[in-house]
């Protein structure tokens, strides 16, 4: 089996999400303390009491989601579990980088806080929309049909075979959603984010964020990591660093990365964060195995048990 962690990104947040840690909350209090010190505000309170509106603000979303991901990662570390494969969607890639040992948790929090600050200051923010029920080629055709005068329109993420996320100016997004429904899409769902992430509309922060990424030390990963923009395993720390920088303005090949992950022999997969959105995307890739949800106490217990058994087998080999 391949012990595999998948980390969710922006959109997994919800009010009172810290309660998913249950009795384990005290065991990971240091994670929240570190995040709070670096962010300059009480992240535990944010994950406990903040309402949906507050959590939807980029400067809050990114630190809150990352801290929850890190809390579940710390629980796995405390149980002595070591991953073979890690990957994280968009913002979740920063958590995967920590799980791989490529960057320290402390420096990753610094990077996430800086990223959120830059993204919050974008002047031409745009919006995003998820097209459900059409394959990539059909959505590419729709993008080409939308008049250029309506503004920027790009494919930002390919989440699954029939789940494509668009980013751009609101008039262009609105028209693309209409065309998608006419073409037989099941749904065209607005994504509740503050900007058109992973598109050229992020260009104004790309250089500054890349410069900040380059100031932070990075180690060679201890396990294999599937990268967002590559859609495949990264070769080394240098390639991980470049993918982090590229992801600001370029398409996330999430479905391609998932396909690479589930092609591995016997992946033992957990969603290491809040909710089950990643599990849903994995099932949409026609994966029929179990995806453990660490935000559910029962799944956390059984994932640790299964991973320990796998590690014990290797110890006896």
C-alpha cells in the first residue's frame, strides 16, 4: 500500500470547523499557536467562532484552511505515520509541501500569510465558476466562443473529468455559464472566492510572490509529491519551488494529478483537512477504493490503524 495524503484548499472552510478535531484539539494546540503568532491574530478563534462571511475573506480563509490541514497532519505525525505520496489542491499544496518535509511548517505559514495579503490587494479581482457535467474539450470550445470584449476568461482548474473551473471577469464568466448550460452542463456553480485564482488576472502579484518564495529555504522531499501545475510527481525541491510560483497564474491540473495518484499500486488515501470535497473528486475519477476523511473521528481512527499496519509490515520485511 502507498500511504497517501490529499489536502483540500480554499472552499473547505466552514464555521466551527475546529470541532472536527474533537478531543484531539489539545494535542495540536501548538499548531494554532504558531499560526496565530505568524498571522498576527487568533487563528484558533477564527476556526472556532468566525462566521461564513469572515471565513470567506482571503486573508482569513487561507490561514484558517492551512492551519486545519496542518492540525490533521500533526495528528498523523504524532501517531508516527509517514506518507509515501502527498498532494494538495491549490492552497492545499502548501500543506502537502510540509507533509513531504520540503518546507518547515513555520515558513509555510509565513508564505501562506504573505500570499493571502497579496491576493487580498489585487485591484482587478475577477470571479470563478465551476462547470459540472462537461469534459475539458467542450469547456475549451465555450471559452473560445465568449466574445473577447466581455473580458478575461480562462480555465483555472481541471478538478475532474467533468468538473472544470473557469476564472475571469464577471461578464465573461456569466456568458460562459450560460453557454455551458446550453451545451448540456449539469450545473454552473459560482465559486465563493475573492479573485480569479490560477489565471492571468493574478499577474500583478506573480513576481512579488515568486520573490518571497525564493527567500524561504526548501529541503529535498522525504516522500513523493504530486504537483498542481505539472499534474505529476515533482522530481526535487527545485521543481516543487517552481510549481508553487507557476500556480499563481497557471492552470491547476488536479484531475491529471489524481489520475497519477490512483494509478499507484494500492493507494491508502486520506483527505487531510475539513470535509469531503477531495474524496468526491477522487470518486469522480472512478476510483472505487476507500477515501478516509480525517475530519470524521471514526475515519481518523481507522486510517491510523491501517497506516500503522502497513508500516509494521515494512518493518518486518
